[in-house]
């Protein structure tokens, strides 16, 4: 029984460590993980821990740069500072 608990803790810890990796690395690792593992390991709570971040309400958003949809230019969040409010929408409406 102790061996099973230790093995489970090791797998959960490894999963958490992978969740701290950049998205590209996370995807490379997770594509090899069988679906049943996502049921056995507390994936969602671990994800919330790994991706919680350090921003608090009222903190300025970190700067980032994104390519426009037509891929003709780069938009930087910092370029809007002090000019006007910015609303960020993540998701798809299709």
C-alpha cells in the first residue's frame, strides 16, 4: 500500500512539474499521457496551482506582443498604456 501511495505522489508531482513548463513543452509531454491518467491524477486542481500566476486584482498587466490575425504586424500591449482601456478576449466564437 505504501508503494502505491509513493508511486501516486510521484506521478502527481511529475504532472505538476510538467504543468509549470511552457505550453509547447507541456503539449509535447502530455500527448504521450494516456487519457486514463487524467482521471486518476487530480489534473484540474494541479492545473490551477501551476497556472495561478502572481498577479493580483489591480496589478498592471504584463507586456506581451502578438501577431495580428493577418500576420502583417505585431501589436504590443505596452503601446496602449495611458492611451485607452484595453479589453482582452481569449476564446473562440465559432
